[in-house]
């Protein structure tokens, strides 16, 4: 256990807009929150951090009226209140933007903002003109160039995020809860959102900001509260504490930086995967590289640069139009992922819920999915063996679940990601493609996943790493390819490049340094 | 590393009885079985005839056609598909076999062709769904109509009657007191249940139905699994058709009309989900039995015939509704 970080700040003297005192909440099998204090002052951004399963979302759902606490009380302007549902909380000025956007993509911006409470005119019909007018004024503070009549599904994710915030604010919110607002945004989009948050703060709103990105937290917040295992660890002024101290509080042990510098590693000379001139119309063009045994090849680039599309073609999910692939020196053409799996490849998709896991099934069944041959004999499944192997991975990867029989849907994001990792580790792959392996994963799990990848590489597994987090790419990769608009625009050896340079190439302004990422046009 | 211990389960604190009860409720077949027992006790108290061997035999024989088809339909629902054309395929299997026999073909060959029409139609359904991409509802709705038309073309308006006794023996032979279709159902149900639970090929159906995209990325041949499930479903439907024709000594052109709905209803009552990824053959057979028992009860209790469809629909909605509620409770429980 590490020494505590700088002493937590004393209770503020300004009256908080909302304060939660001694909150406790249990679900069957889980003590989700225990004695948690939390408050938000007018005109501050208060960040809430903690590992997956630390209780952040539960606490926010209590503040937003979704759950009722078992113990403790909530004060609004110093007066105790009880929220029976979200509407009560909204009436008290507490509005939440959930991690998963709750917009109806087929409807217009205005219809989304006023969902369920559209202004009505004569005969009880929706007064469209008035609704659009009010939507325009609701969006005005965000300087967002969209028409209220635009269909939400056609907007970029950042714009959708802002529509969602406008919707949350349109109920005259005084406290705005943002749960992982940047998890699907590009750098530029994140910048724009940050500016929006600052202007809201300056207007006197209290903002609760939940994020796994400590860098963002330190950039935007005034105070930081840490939860660990459902318990309150303390609240600090952001300018009085360091990133390391916060991480130590979150994980409960002294902690090296998650993505340290690149540590040179020896890797093999045998080619594991060789790609020549691989192209697929509209997605990527003329991709060539050689990946050696035990080497980690990082693919850097912005969202929409074609990295995931390339990965899908490598794994046989789509067919390239041109170019060749060779696995361990043998020419291959995968007509389906089945062929790729048979050739010793594994693929951890970025879309773990929709395309990676079987959420309604148990851990053991998930791990068995790509390993049906391994866990069967004479055409019959050996479920006991699958359970044993899954238990081994549960211990090794420290997957937090009640048992291997628990359904994956009940696990936190980081633990789900570890299950996905276990699925593919069990296939004993010789080549592993990992796409955003630590997205939506907390720092503790992130470091563990990094270590697993490094271990695999040291055992000779060749790894293609796709990540939007440059520190991660730079920390792990023995070689880095930067992609821009479907093409490789730069190649570096591990450790010979810095973040700014990669970012410049990724943004298509190769070589020349760029200020922030403001010049980048979103290509998605 | 000790700070990440898994919290104690509160269910454990509620004592072993609660735990056992919960485990039992999670086994869906037991819910169906419980339901079946309750209904049976109720009927037995009202009608002394219900529990007689003759009536029980009649119930089992009555469920055999639906039961045979339910084995295939379960696999298909588990794989995330479903098939409305089974009723028409049943009629075609019988009509084709009968027509060929009347035309002078040797009986074994006619029977074989009658059964083989099943896999042919199943293959067509499977290819249309997977390769062309038409959804199963539309594909099999269209196939239902096409196949029924083919039956009418072969059988004319009246079907094919006066089939030879040699053929009829297939559906009328009594072995150990039970008529042959019952034995076919029992064997298929046992084999089907074991294979669906334990065998590797059929395990794939759960993954395909559970999450098609994840299954594909896991290297499971999604299209092939679905096509085979359609083939299996149609094959047992055609087999049921041949047996039905033999049992009655004639192939009716209206045989199996509407049976697709009772088959799907029974499979769903037995625990399968239209969303795929769940279900067992044992559960489906219990579902078929439950529907048959209710039908028998309505007859014994002199309830007008028209109440049958109403009661089948009611039981379907009740069973699936109860399951949806218990699922919601369990889902809340599974939350971390």
C-alpha cells in the first residue's frame, strides 16, 4: 500500500449545489458503494475517477435518481431530498449524459433534444416551428453548425455528444454529469468538447466528469475524487496532486506510469506475417510490412485511417482487392476468419460487445468459442476442461467475476476485455491482432493487459497493435506504422519517434509540427 | 494484489434452500415441467379418464408429429433462425411418397424420396437466408406457400388415399404397446437432446444464435451452421409427413396446416428464444407435451373446440411472459 497522496482538501465553505453524504448501496452479491461522500460546487468541474467496478457509475445513477441509496443522504442546496426516479432528479436540476449515447438516430436534432416533452400547439399537435426555434437557442452556446432539422444519425459522434449535452441542459440543469464523454471522440472532437465544458463551468454550472483518461481529468477538472472498490478514498484539488498520486489511490499500490517509455526488446528474425501491397477500395491501399516472431507492430492513425479495416482484411473478414499475405513464409488467402484462426491467427476486435463477446453466455462458454476443437474429443464437448482453463485465465488475468459460470454481461468493461483476451490466449495464437485493447479500460487493467501483450511477444507471438492512444503504441511497439487516409505515411522503429511527430503524420501534415490537433479535418 | 478480492455473494447468506431453489429456476426445463405437472393435477382432479393408460397413450401419439418436428426446430431457433414452412413440408413428404407409391415405385424408394424432399427444401431455405440475405420470416413464409402449392399439384384436391398396408405399417406398427411414430419421436428426442447439449457441431448453433458477429470472428462457420439447421428442420418435417401419411393410410393435402405455429410455440415454451442462443430439445418436447395435455383436457372437459387455439396462444404468452419477468430479475442480480 502506497503512502497517501497529498492530504485531501477540507470540506469547502461554499454551499454545494448537490452533496451526497455517506452513500451506501448493495446489489445482490456486490457491495457497490460504502460510505461515499461527494459534492459539487457551482462553477466547478469535479472529476470522479476509479477503476472499473469502483462504483462511479452507481454513484452517478444515485445522484441522477436511477437508483435509491440504501444508506446516506443527498442534499440539494443543503436540503435533504429523495429522488424516486430520473424525473425527480431532473426537476432538482441534476442531468446526466450516459456513456452510451441515448439519442434516437433516425430523428432530428430538435426532436431528440425535446424527446417526450415537445412543445405542442393547437389540437395537441407538435409545434415543429417552435420546437426547432427552441432547439436552435438550446444549441447556441455550443457554436455547433447543425440545423435542428438535421437527422442525428448523420452527425459526427462529437456533434451527437453535444446534442446530448444540449438535451441534458435543456431541462434547466444546474449539475451536469458526463460519464466517459470522450471515449469515442477523436482528438479534435475532444478539444471542442473541453471548450464546451469550460464555458458551461464559467456560467456557474456544476459539472461531474467521469473519465479513464487521467490526462483529460487533469486538464479540465478543479477537484478530483477517487473511489476504490466502492469506498471513498478522498477528494483533492487538481492543482495540488500528481497523476501518479491519483493512480496510486485508484489501484491501491505504488504504480509505475501506465505507458512508460519503449523498452528495447529482442525479437525473432523469422517472418511471422508478411504483407505486400494489400489494398481494398475505399478502405486502405498499398499496405506492405513484415512482422517478425515476437515483434509488436504498432499501427497509429486517426479514427477512420483504415487501421481496423486493414485488420479485418488480415483476418479474412473481408477480402482485399489486391496484394498478398504470407504467414510464416507460406502464401495465404483467407476466405473467412475460420481460415485465419486455422493458420494460427487471433483477433481482439475493438467492438468487444457487438462482435467479440457472447454477452449472454458464461465466461467458460466465451473462452470456449474460438477453441471448440481444443475443448472437445470425438466430436463431443469437454465442458469441464473449458471451465478449468477459464479458471486458470481468471486467476492469471485477475478477472473479477463470481465464477466461470457468471454471464459476461454482468462484468465491467475492463473485465470483459480480459475475457476477450482469455478467449484468444486459449487458442495459443502465433499472430495476434489487437484492436484498441485498452479502450474503456481502467489504468490497473490497462497495465495488466500491456504486460500480457509483452509476455506474449517475449514468448514469440507476433502482435499487430492498433490503438488510438499514442503513449500505448509508443510504449509497446518495436516498430510503428502511421496510417493516414488508408495509406502508410511513415514508419519508425520503436523508441525513435515522439508523440508530436506521429500525430503530425497521422493528421496528414507529415513532418511539420502541428499546434494541438486543431487543423485536422475529421475523416470518419 | 490482495485488494481485488471478489465480494461475498449475498445469495450465499440467504441459506442453501434459497440457493437450490434459484439454481432450479435457472433450469428452464424445470419451469416447464412444473407447469406441466400443475396442469395435469388440475385436469386429473376434474376428469377421472385423464390418467388412464389409453388416454395417456393417445396424448403421446397425438404429440408425436409435432414432437418430431420440434427436434429440428429447436436447433434452428438456437441458431437464431426459424421456419414457417414445416407444415407444408410435412404435407409434401407424405403426398410425394404416396403419389410415387401409387405411380408404382417400390415403397422403400418412394419413402426415401418423400423424406429427401425435406433436405432439398431446407437447403433452399438456408441458402436464401444466408447467401441471398432474405430474412427467415419472409423466406420461409414464401416457401410455405410454394410447397403447399406443390402439394396441391401432386395430390389434387383430395389427397392420396388407399395407400398399401405395407406402407401404412410404417406408421401403424405397435412396438411394446406404443405406435411407431412415438418411438421415432422418442429416439429423435433423446439423440437430439444429447447432441445439442454435448456435441461440437451443434454447440456451434448456440454461438451463432448468441452473437453472429462474434461467432464469425471466433472462426465458427456461421452460414454453414445455419444452412444445416434449416436442412435438419425440413428433414424431420418431411419424415413426420411420411409417418403421418402411413399412420392414417392417406396423404391429405391439408396435412400440417398451421402446425408450424404450434411447433414454434412449443419450442419457445420449452425455453428457446426467438433471439437465438438458448433452448434444449428436452424443453421443447416438454413444451409439446404441455400443449397436447391442454388439448386433451379441453376435449375431456367438453370445452368447445374453438377454445383450443385460444388456450394455446394463452399458454404461449403466459410461459414466455413468466420467463421474461424471471429473466429481468436475474439480470438485476447479475449486475456488478
